């Protein structure tokens, strides 16, 4: 894969917003940028790094902040345990 570098000057608030978004989503800044590019140009997106799951199990990691938000949302929707809301 060809490695290209793109540089953009951001204001302090743009940098802070970008970092907060990545922290909230639990993704790196480079992966966030790749997701945005793939979202707006799906035909040109690169999915070389996509690894197909070979089992019936998927592991998802959340930041503590995001997990708290998800738990709060699930409880407000009536799910009583993580086992229930993960299947929901």
C-alpha cells in the first residue's frame, strides 16, 4: 500500500474537538480520518486492513466515558443487564 501524508493546519478549537471526538469514540486520530474518508468516498475507500471475523464472537472495546453513556442509555431503555442490552 502506498503511504501518503496529508498535513492540515487546524485551529486550537478544531484540534480540541478532534481529540475529544476520538477520545469519546475510543479510536485513534488516524483511524478517525480514515473512517471519514471512507464515509464520503466509499468506492475509493481502502479496506485492506479489514480483518474478517472467523468465529461467532466479536470483541468491542469502549472508553470508560463511552461505556458509561451506553450503560445509561441501555438502562433508560429498560435493559437490566449488559447481557440483555448487548443482544438488543
